[in-house]
C-alpha cells in the first residue's frame, strides 16, 4: 500500500493488485482494510460473509487514491 500511495499514482491506475489485511469497517457497498484501503466488491452479497477484524486477502483493480481520506480505492474485488 505505501508503495502505491507514495509513488506516482498513474502507474498503478487500473492495475490488478492483491492485498492482505484486517477488516476495519464494513459497509453496504464495500469494506475498509487496515483503515486505508476501500474495497468495492463485484458481488455485494460477498460482504455478508466477511466479519469485522477478520484477516483477509483480496484481489481488485486500483481505481484511485483519496488524498483527503488517505484511502486507496479498489473495485471489482474478490476474496482470495
């Protein structure tokens, strides 16, 4: 994550990445991992199988970095 956030973001845009971490927030449209990575799932019903504070590995496409919230944004995420 730090490598993506600290470098020129344009080289990471639309790239597929695999990340691991602890689920810090659950929402209707996605989850937040390690308080820094927002993951929007391909199938939102998958979110119901995830628990708060669970360690997970996801694979998804980088779609942006929110400077204000300091969050990396991923979409089309799937559980690994």
